[in-house]
C-alpha cells in the first residue's frame, strides 16, 4: 500500500460521511415532505454540497503522484472534507415526525456559521495546495475559489432573502462551471 493509498482511506471516510449525510437528508425531505416547509436556497445548497463532496473526492485523486507527505500537508487535506461535512450538518435539519420542519428558519438560524465555515473551504484548499506543492498555480482555479469566498462573505453578512436566493443560484451555477472547466477529466 502506498502512502497516498494509506492516507486517502481517512479522507475517503470523512467524505463518505459528508455524502451520506447529504443523501440521507434528501431522502428524509422526501419521506417527511408533508411536514416540510421547503425553501429554495436550502435545496440549492444541498445540491451544491453534494457536488462539493464529489469534487473534493475527485480532486484528492490528483494527489496520488505526491511522493513525500508531511503531517501538515495531510492535515490540511483532511481539513477540506471535514469542513464540508460540518457545513452539511449545519445546513440540514433534525427530523422529528411530530413537528413541522421549516427549512427557511433552519437556514437562517445557522446562516453565519454555515457561511463562515463555507468561506474556509476554498481557503483551506489553497493552503493545502501551498503545503503539498509548495506553490499556488495562478490559473483560473484560485480565482474561482476566491469568488466562492466572496459569495460566502456576502451570505454571512446579509440576512436579506433576495441576497440568499442570488448567492445560492450563483454558487451552484459557478461551481458547476468550475467543475466543467477544471475537473471533467481524471488526471
């Protein structure tokens, strides 16, 4: 077993937990749909978090060629799926058959923590790149990541409904474009 294979096991477990949480939430929303007050930005973020977990898993594969690993580099790599997991848990409600699940109320209740941690995702990925490769490649990639930081800051700062509709749509469209431009081929 190579160092990458060994280290990727824990990364895969954390990513699997995040994906499992997002998918279980989607299933619970369908299951308890009569007791759910749906909120479009919540649903868009749920889809986006699914894609983010997939993209992180996909991007980790690029690290298979790294020959020398450090604890700091590994910790930074593990930080990205850990934050993605935490953001997923903050977004999703606790399901209880006896109560009405108001996705809008849940979304705004945890808005600052959600967007604060969400802003850390691209920053942690840039720090990871610096630690592993020793540099940040200034291509469109880091500019996409910084755009997501900016959108997260707006979400953190604003409680206006229209702003959250706009940033959820912009984030999903932007992330889909990001995946399309950078990650369609497994390298």
